[in-house]
């Protein structure tokens, strides 16, 4: 994975004056940030403050009320949508219970494909990386909640993307699994990747910037 990351020398994800609605309600407005290779931003705040909405907006799953998200490589704004440079791991694992782990991961690998010629890990390597090698033949629905979350994280490894967008990535995990996730996130950052995460629990990212979401009533953010 590190070798793949090094193929993209300079990367930048920029959010400019983002605002978003949930139904008729304005959830947040005028959020801006810039993340370059090796940098991370952690969103904190109470439930309903807009963390997940912001992540989905950056990932291209929700249309912003205003503002834009752009992606740059080597100082040039890419023609593709910024979302194409992102992996999104939400509250749900987005895996079919009746398919085997291998079939699920194969789907995501084939569906997402390479990114600028950068390939991901093999299915076996990704399963080993999340500490669950040897069970990829099992139906995903047979796994425990913690095992399912680990295998959902393996999606990020089989199809390489420079930006990881993570919504409560350590939900349903025990301490050992949390350590595995933190190690993988740190490896991604050390190799020049970018991480944008929302969490109620510390991820162990010492140099991460923080954006505290308080909802539009506040209006809201402190970033450092």
C-alpha cells in the first residue's frame, strides 16, 4: 500500500464554504478546510451536529447547499470529482450478508477499480491486515459485529484511494481491533494519504486537526 501511495506525489483535498441541509433544516454553513497528503481532520461533536452530513457531502453522497469540494494532484485541480479520490466507510458496512467475505471484497475491488494506476491489496492480504485471515470463505452474515466491521474496513485496502472518509470507524470494536484500525490509519497517513473522520472516541492520531461541530444553532466550528 505504501508503494502505491508514493505514486501520487502531491495531493490536496479542499472544502470551500460548504453548507448543507437535512430536509428543510440547514445543518451547517460556510465550512472550509484543506488537507494535504499525510494530514488528518477529526470531526467531533454531539449527535445531530452535522458530522455525518459533512462527511457524506465531502464524499459526494449528498449535494451541498452551497460551496464545493475540489481535488488537486501535483498542484493541478483534477477534472474528476473530488469524490472519486475518496473511500467512504459509514455507519453501515455496505456488505451483503448472504455473500461470502471474499465475494463482497471482490465486488468492491472490481466496482471501484484502480486509482490512477494504483492497485490495492489482494483480498487475502487485506483480510490479514485487519486480523481476520482465513475466514474470507464465510458468508459475511455469519461474522460477529466486530468481525463485520473489520472486514468492512478491508474494503479500503482492496481498492486504493488516497482519501479515507470514516464515520465512527471503531464502532462495535474491542480494544485490540481498535489498535489494528489505528495502526492502519497511521500507515495510510505516513505514506501520504489523507484521513477525514468523525468519532466519539479518540483514534490515537496525535497530529490530527480537529473540527468541533455544534450544529447550525451555534454556528459552530472551532478548528486547530
